[in-house]
C-alpha cells in the first residue's frame, strides 16, 4: 500500500525534472525573436490592405509560439498542460467570433 | 480527552512526493496563465470589435504613439525573457550565482520597461491625451496599463525569488518556484508581443 | 470490507481545536469547507429575508411596505447576495472543499494555503459588497449599462467586491482541477471517481475560465465610470450591448457553476437510497463535461430582445437547445437509477427526488425561453423569474439541502432528527411550488419582472405567490432549527450510517485531520450497491 499520493504522470515527471533546455537553444530563439520583431516593424511600413491585421497577428503568433514552446518549455510538457494552455485560446476565439456575429450583423433601421 | 498538543496529528501526516509537488505547481501556474489570457482576452475582444468598426480612427490616432519607444520596450521584454529562461536552466544545473545575475537583469529590464512607459504616458498627458479622449486611447491605456500592472507584479515576484536565492533556498534538486515564477514572467512578454503590433503598428 | 473504522488512539477529529483563530487560520480543507458552509448559509438566509420582504410588497397593488426605489434596492440586494455570496461559491466551495480530497483518497487539496486564501478573499468581497449594497445599490445584480454608469449607486465599490469574489472563485477552481488531476489515490482511475468529483471538476473548469471575462468587464465598467472611456456609451461611439455580451459570457457559465455541483450531489444520494448503482455512469460523467463545454456557447440567449443581430440570435437559440441534451440524459439516468431500486425516503432522498422533478420543470421552461419567438413575449416577465427559481431553488437549493442532510453525520459526527427534517421538507416543497408556479402564469399574462407595482388583474396570483413564500419560509426555518439542534443535541453518528462504499464514508464521522491514516488503494467503483455490500442489501 502506498503512503503518498501517486501521480499517474509519474514517468513524465522524471523526464521533466531531468530535461534541461540548453543555453544555446535559448540564444537561437532570442535571435529569431529579434529578427521577427524587425520584420514586424518593417511590415508595418507597407500596406497589405485587409491583410494588414493577418500579417501582424501571424508574425506575433510565431513569436508567441516560440516563447511558449522554448522559453516556457511547453514543447516538453505533457498533453494535460497542452490542453489547458490551448483551450483558453479557443474560448477567446469564441468570445470574439460570436460577439462579432452580433455586432457586425445588426441591421440598422 | 482534554488538550492533546501533539503537533504531528495536527499537521498532514502524509508528505506529498516532491515530483508530484513539482508537477502540481507547474500545472497550477499554467492554469493561472490561462485565466490571464482570458482576462486580457476581454480587452483583445473589445479591440477587435472597435478596430473593425473604426478602422480609420485607429489608424489616425495610433500615429500619436511612439513606435521607437514601443520597439525598444519590445526588445527589452524579449531580452528579459531570455535572461529568465537562462536563469531557470542555470539553477537546474545548480548554478546559483548565474541565477542571481539573470534574475537581477530580468528585474532591471522590467524596471526599464516601466520607466519607458512612465515617459510615454507623461508625454500623452502633456498633450491632453487620456483614456477619455477616444475609444482607441481608452484601449491603449487600458491594455498597456493592465499589462504594466502585471509587469510590476512580475518584478515583485522575481524580487522575492532573488532574495530567496541569495539565502540559498534553491538548488539543482529544488527550483520549482523559479520555474513557476519564470512562467509568469514569460506571460508578461507574450502579451506585449501582441500589444506592440496591435497598438503601435496599425498600417 | 466496507465498514472498517480507524479506532486508533491517535484519532483526532478535525473539529477538535476550538477558537475562532484556529478556524480562520486553518488550511484543513474540511474546516475551510465548513467555514464556507456557514458563510453561504448565513447569506442565503439574509437574502431570503429580503425576498420575503419583496413578496410582501407584492402581495397587493400599490405600496405595501416600500416605494419603487426602495423595491429596486431590495431586489438588487436579493439578487447580488444570492448570486455572489451564496449560489456561485455555493456547493462547490462548501461540499467541494469538504468532500473532494476524501472522495479521491487524498490528505488535502493541492494548494491548502491558497485554499484558505480563497476563503479570505471571499470574506473580503462580502464586506466590500455589503457596504456597497447598503449605500444603497439599485442597479439590479446585472448592472447593465447605461444605468450603471449614471446610477447614484457606488458601482465602483460594488464591482470591486465582485472582482475580489471572482478571484476567490478562480483560485478555488484552479485548486480543484490540480487536486483532481494529481492527487487521486492509487487505483482511483477517472472511471472510479464519484460523480460528485466529476461534477466538481466540470464546475472548476467554468470557474477558472469564465470568471476572468467578467473580471475584465467589471474593470471596463469602472473605467467607464471614472474616465468616461466610452466603450459602452453610444454618444462616444461605444456599444452598451457590448457590456451585455461580455457580462453574459461569464454569467451564463456561472449558472452552470451554480447547478452542476447539485447534479453531483444528487448522483451521490440517489444510488445510496435506491440501493442501486447509478444508471449509466459514463454518460453521467461525460454529460457533465458536455454541459460545461456547451455552456460557453449560449450566453446571448439572455439578450434576445436587447437589440442583437438576427444572425446572432438564431445561432444562440440553436446552441441553447443543444445544452438541453446532456442535461436530459442526466434526468433520464437518475430516473432509471430509481427503477427497480429499493427506495428509502430519507430526508436527503426527498430533496434529491425534488430536484429531479423540479429541475426538469425549470430546465424545460428554459427551452421555451430559448425559442426566439416565444422569448420575445416572455423576456423580462415573471416567466423568466419562475424559470430561474425553478432551476436555482428547485435545482441548486434542493441539492444543497439534500447534501446538508446527507453528509451532516460525516461533517459533524451527529445525526439529524429525521422526522422533523421530513416535515421541513414538506413545507419547503409545497411552499416553493405555491410561490413560483403561479409566476409562470403571471409571466405569460404579461407581468413584468423588477416592478414594485402592478395592475389589479395580477392581484390574486401575486397574493398566492406571497402566501407560498411564507410556507417556504416556515419550511426553511424549521429546517434551520433542526440542523442547529442536530449540531448541539444530535445522536452520535456512526462512521457509515448508510452503508455506502464511497471513500468519504470509510473514515470516521467526523474525519480526522489527515483524512486517511494510510492512503487507500482503490479497487472498485463507488456505487456497488445490491451486491456484496451489507446484510441489508
């Protein structure tokens, strides 16, 4: 009989505790982020019409993803953490999308 | 029975396995970050709705914002994320002094960010631009203001971690608060990664 | 062996240390659960009295005891206290805190100190809110713009109080999710969990993820009042309906925070007093998750006549019908649990059966309201008031009372007087229906809600409703007195008075501080009745 609470993700914990992300990974991610930031500013000086926001958000999302994956170690986390990291984004999309279905489809008298 | 003053029976007789503690703390912080996404999410939703409605106003008024200062702040925060991540790896390898240095740099970056925002806001107020000026500026102040509050909270957390590290509380075996505190700091960076283009770079 | 007792000489019940500080500083989930229980019950009674006063005003046309403005203050008080002080924290914070670690075989929740912090935040919130409400406040508990921008009410204090309350709720949700994922005893797989734990899990997800949105909405409201930012002000290009969209994004999931734990309680009570396993365990577990998921998709059904687009209204109406499906599955399965069971009409069972019946009425009337054409006529009438009270009282409060009677022996080590409990139930059940059923009719006849006065054709139904409120009040009074007498004079409770196999009944009544002398290894399902359990089965 066990004497302590046993996580079902026990074997993952072993991996997490021993998986140390190297400094070089961080440096490379940082360089990528600097480049992407420069691109963001450069892109803003050009007009892509209706795609402006798409381009801006896409670049921001790539930056956010590499911060999350590498700086925040999400790449090495289990499915449970991934689920709870992603699900709020889905709810946010719902909030914006369904509110927009109201605000932008009103027929004014 | 009378007064039984056996401390043991009043504390938890079971100690949770440290691996479970570590797993719970990290998971708990990710859950908390999820709530922060939704907190800011409401502002992003308001932004999305009002930018679509008032595209011209957003474009015109964003020109009042100082893109250079915004870009500098972006660079500062991204760098602070780097130093924070390096700090986490450092203590996982048992390098306390390197962690101290990294925490210090991260905190200084946070303060620098705050100083920049102080000048930015000051400049706005001098030009009579405030949250009540327009919906765009209301969003600008609310989003960057709420973000700034989180930067301050982050600085506070990192300062506590710095002090604890100087007291020798962390090691290769035990560094959960550093990793968890680091996650919070990265969130602050993540949000700014979106705020910068959405507010400062509306083309 | 279902009835082993830890008779160790070192058994110290969690209730042993006396003194208010030993409670306010305790990180023991059982004490925190009881503190929440006492707080929410107190506020429930206070808000209930405000309801009795409202009903008294409405007993006849014209002013009875208050004028229109004072009536607005009364229903704001009633709604705000009931929603934020009682029913949202509700069963999750009280029963959830007490039972989850016991049911999963853990010594406590994942973050006990954070748990205590949640309770302190709750207390802080109640203080802020009470001051604001008594100033007074007259915006209704939903504080819609534009009135909340202009009202003399101290909206800033009110919204700050709710913000703090929300923070308490988020942290509790976080704690429960981590606890249920990480601290289950060996052998406690997801499919061996009590349905109350599944319900607490689904509720916790809603608390965690829906509440931040109302948090930011309240901040925006404060900014609007202080700075005139214009988000909700048409004269500045803003949209007052945006407030409603954001507000209900939380407040609709909030109503599921209110009811889902009660569903969990019923799923615990019915098998015990039917001596039968719950019918369709997996469907019951997954329907809880389905309800939690779909609850995020239906919010604008509170806004059908606010001026939202037809496109949105149609989408939301369709989604609203969807949420009825998993809920109906639950009602069907509870009923099937009773079929060919050996029914014992314990007071807890009476409340549980009441929920199944009354919530069905409440839920179905919700479907009526989800139909656009019908809602145009019924929105903001007494039909909505009746609907919401059928689900909140007929649902949550029945679950609350049922849980109180069911787990009373475990929580306090004393038995309740069953006869008096049943008498109280009878008053509650009859009183509730006499109060609220006429309101369905009032609503279809056109009586608007939140009105202090009305034309004479509505008089007799209002009078009937008010008399019902007195019967309900008497029932709750008898029940309260019975519970208090149980605490002081009740018979000593055995560890497992109902011969349940659920883990919380395998520890002494009341449980010791650390719950389990040794963390159990779980090998079976918590609903094995009618098989190898006890001689009576």
